[in-house]
C-alpha cells in the first residue's frame, strides 16, 4: 500500500487492532506480518490454502473493517496478490 509517512502510524494501529482477531477468527489464517518500507507498507498474510486467502478477501472483516479503516490512508489503490509456496 502506498501510504504517506505521516499516516503510517495510523496504518500500523489498524494492523495491530485486527491482527489477533484475524488469527483467531479467519478460517485458515496462519500468520499476519507488517512490513513498513520507504516505498510502501505491506501486510503479509499466511493461510493454509489459496482458497482460504481468497475467502478472506470477501470476508466481513476485510470488506467492512480493515478495508474501510485503511482506504482513507492510501495515496494510490493497493495491490492485492495471492502467492502459493511450492
């Protein structure tokens, strides 16, 4: 996500607010990590399957809470990518 430096503490708070609920309540959730780089802010989610990752993107938590909380902070539309580890 492209988030201005001034808004990064707010983005980090959103991450902290939803990290444990994500791990406790999202089916297949294994991990959630925050990366703050000069270029951007990334949240890496680990799931037990691609299907679980795809399901999270349509979940109430993502659509109604996380997405809504982060959207005002974006300088550009974020990229969402799903990877599979071989």
